[in-house]
């Protein structure tokens, strides 16, 4: 369960970006945040994930399974983040990208490799572990990015308009793929989007941000 | 999120490293120089505080002329470099071959000053390549009786310095253009019917001036106080002030270091006054410029001047290329009589013979370049990483601190630093010289690395953090590999800067540490051109090969990673 309690974000010298937010996302569900451009949707994800730029202040609280996240560093929060672009590491191959966030308790070269291999197969990328990420198609990159995020075993997943750059046919497929994996992982997801179809497909709680 | 104690520890460590590595030697050097200038050098049992050293300096024959020559050649070099780089900048922007032009600048940027100067001397000397090319038409069978190198007005020095400095300014200008809304400015200006040359002068110029001001001041300070190039190409009797002081410092009579120290402070004064002059010109531009622009007055012929400057820049580049080639040609020459355009017979004998004489300096040059670049690169990466973790922009004082060693005349504090090191009981030798090189390598590495470091896609870092990677793992396995190209480029620049150092090696090595550069400068005064050709070619090739390596390594390491190569 991911909870936002009276969450407010403001930059040092200005007012709050939006009215205080309250939201509870049960495990396995995907909540949707919508709102006009520039209202601070990405900033909200930054605040939850621990990536806020210097100069931003938060009020209220963010709880994950009852534990407050705000005092923690980004890596200690264990919250996955999926961007509009896949942002695969350009210097690693596809398999190494997936292995990057693999927890340390998966020990042994062969076990780690098997885990990555299974994830690749799940994503329809079975033979692409050694490929240069720059050579993948848009849909393959999107699936690789999602699998990389999930292999780190996050406690929640934030999605920042992850489907908006895909063409219509691909969008439905990747959306389906993403939501299915979040359900399977049994973690709360939070999706920021402009697309009403995304919101409908997510089927979780919905929230519209408006300027404070 | 509270700052991690380890982050604060890193920031402090970097600050301490920069202060001891860079600021401490500068301050200690100036302090000892100032003490000597007013009569206090305990090591020589000189302790009469007073102005005797200044009187002695004033009585040095040719001092007024030396001061004039320094100011004239320094100002002319800076002005010429600015003009040529501005002309080339405008011209390059019109063409589509910016990348090609940048690649052609690389060998010039990499080659040490001294090598270019010696090559240029081989070109323009009465018996040089240019005279040989002209000889059949002029009917010369003997080298003509003209003074083209070491001319009393320092023209050869100005050309030699501008040939090396204008590509640097050009590079800084092109980088600055990326930071302003260039296309919009051009479009707006053209829409209003303003001629291109005027758009560059009154719309683009003022926007990039703040970004190239420090590099221009670096060129000014360096041109006012350069020693090696002035020894090779500059006037001899009297020489420029910096060369005159180097001779005084090197005199067998150790007490001459007192007037030399006074001269060092004078040199510092010249640099500071010239810098202030630049700032007062900037002030005048700010006060009167806008009204002048609004008045619609124009500089007639500005477009023509810029075009001529671009042509002159291209000629200068061709000249530099020829200078590097003539060095190589001389190094493999056996017989080459005057009016012949090419050597009569070739031989690699001088390369084979050079082994014993060049081997030692080559190893020393390599070690100095390696250690100073390594120290500067590690410090620079630490600095940039500490900045990332503080997540606040660089303070103006920090930017000034980075540029400081390049804004001060080397001769102002290096001998003083030597005295300071001696009195602190530090061993003289290669370590001390490497430290001296690091002072000047660090700023260039910081300048080269800062922009690419900040331009790194922040989402890569967030993605890594979201996958559970801590700051050290992000640095090691994301930032450093993704930034491999700029890091290697910065390292190559560091090597080039170190290889080119003359005065730090001379003063801090107490004349006992010989590098390819000190050898080349020594040989340049009237030795066999074939021997000089070998040493100087080697001096120029070392940094050029390092650059080539910096291009080759990422291409090999990332041969299967398309996006990581760029």
C-alpha cells in the first residue's frame, strides 16, 4: 500500500504546486494522476521517488506499507521509476541493463544470469541479452526498461507518461504488458498520464491535479 | 532527504585537495617572490629590507623597451587572436563543415607552444621553407638578408602566439554559441533586415562575451608573460620582460634573483593592469554600447573585416600545419641545401642517434604528464561529483579559483614557489615538478570536463538510483563509463598541457629535470636543425598521439554500443 497524506510540494520562494493530496494505492493496483501540463505531475513523482531537485520542499507524508519515505534517500526507498523514454544505460548491453538493479541476495553468476534470462523471455526479448540497447525497436526498449525496473524488486512503481511516445498499436500492447506485470509483482503503481485511455485501462483510483 | 555525512566528507576532501594542490603553491610562491623583491632571501643571507632590488631592476639595460615589448606583443596577440577566432566563428557557422574544422583544430590545440614556434621559425627564417619556395622567383641563391625570426618588433612572436591561441579562443566561442539562443537571434535579426555582420557584432557578441571573457583574459595573461615562445621567436636584445627575468633568474650570480623577483611583481602588475583595461573597455561598452546600437550607426566594412579575418585564420592554420610538417621533414633530412625546396637526401640516422639523448627526457616528459594529469583528473572528478551531491550551482569564487592559475603570470610565482619548497624542506625533483605541472593542468581539465559532466542525462542517474544504486555505484558504473569520451578528451588535454610546460620544469626542477620541451627550447637557439627536428617532432607527436588515443579508446571499448560512443 502506497499512501500520500496531505502531500504538498513547493519551491523555495513560491506557493504550493497543487492542493494537498490524499491517495491510497493498494498492492497490485495502478492509480492514475492526470492534470494539465506544468501542474507538477513529474515533480510529484520526484517527491515520492526521492529525486526532488534542490530547492523543493515537501509537506505532509508519503507512506509505503505504513513506513514514511520522506527521510530516506532515493535508493533506500526502493521505488521503481519508468520514464517516457526508456533511458537504458547506453554503455551496457540489454542483459547488463536488466542485471543492473538485481538485488544482491540473488547470488552466483549463473543464478543472476538465469533471472535476467527469464525476465528477457517474459518480455519477448529472449535472444537479445547481448544486444546494444540502441539497436532495439521502441517497443522492445519499453519492455526492457520495465523489466529492468521490476527486477530490482521495487516496493512500488512510478510511471511517468511511459506510453505517450509509442504509436497507437504499440501503446495498447505495452500498457497491457506493464499493468499485467505490476499486478503479478503485487506492488502499488502510480501512473502519470494525459491519455484518458490509459486511465481507463489502469482501473485503479484516479486523481486530477489542479493548481493550488 | 538529509545530506549524507559521506557527501560532506567528499566535498571537504576535494576542497582541501584543491587548496593544497593549487592555491597553496600560488600563495606561497607569490609570498616568497614578494619577500625577495624587497630584499629578504634567508637562504642567500639577504635580509636588508628595502628597495635595492627595485633600483637594480630599474638599472637593468633595456628594461623600458622590454616592458614595452611585453605589452605590445601581449596586446597584439590577444587582439589578433580575438579577431581571427571571431572571423572563423562567423564563417564556420555559415558552412556545414563545423565538425571537420574542429578536427583540423585538434593537432594545433594538442601541439605544444614550443614545437609550433620552432616549426614556424623553420618556415619563416631567411633559410626557411617559405624563402625556399620564393627563391626561384626572387632569384635567391643565398638566404636573403632579412630578419624574420627574432625581429625587434616581435612580429614573429605575435604570429607564433596567435597561431596557437586563436584556435583555443575559437573553440571556446563555439562552445559558448551552444549556450545562447543563436538560431533565434539570427532569425530575429535577419527578419528586421540587419546585415549578418552587424547581427554578430551587436546581438550575438554581447551574449557570448560573458562566456568567453575568462578565456580571453587567459590568452591575455599568457601572451603578456610567455617565456618559451618568446625565447624562440621573440626579440633578443632586449627581449620581452618575461624572458629578461628568466635570464636573470638563471644567472650564475644568485643575488640577481632579487631584481628578478622585483621584475616578477612588475610582470604581475602588467598583467593586472591589462586585465583591468579589458574590464574598463567592457564597462564603456556597457554604458555607451546600447545607445550606439540604437543610433543605428554602423562600422563600415565590418563584414569585409570578418571575412578577411576568417581567411587569415585559415592561412594561420595552414601555416601551423606546415610548421608541424617541416619539423618532421627536418628530422629525417640528411642533406638540404638552401634554395632546394625539398631535402637532397633523407636519413633516419638522427632518429637512431637520438636514443641516448632523447630517451631520458622522453621518459621524464611521460612521467610528468601521467602524474600531473592523473592528480588533476581525480581532483576534477571529485570536485564535479561533490557539486552533484550538493546539487547547487558553482559559486563564482569557485569558478575564479579554477581559472586563477591561468590568469596569473607563471614567472610571477614559480621561482618563489621553488624558494618556498626549498625552505619547507621539500625534496627538489620530479615530484615537485609534477606538482607544478598539476597547477596548470587542473584548470584546463576542469574547463574541458565541466560542461559535458553537467550535460549528462539526469534521468540516467535517476533510473540508476531507482534501481537501488547508491551514489558511489552511480558514479562508478554509470557516470564514469557514460562520460568516457569527455573524460579521455580532458585527459588528453591534460597531457598536452603538461608536455608543453616550460617554466615550471625549469624553475621547480632547478635545471636538473629535462623534458622534451626544455630540450627543444635549448636546441632552438642555433643547434643542428636535424637534431632539433627530431626532439621537437617527438615533443609535438606525444600529445597528438594522446589525442588520437582518446578518440580511439571509446571507439574500441564501445564498438558494440552505438549510443555510448558519441
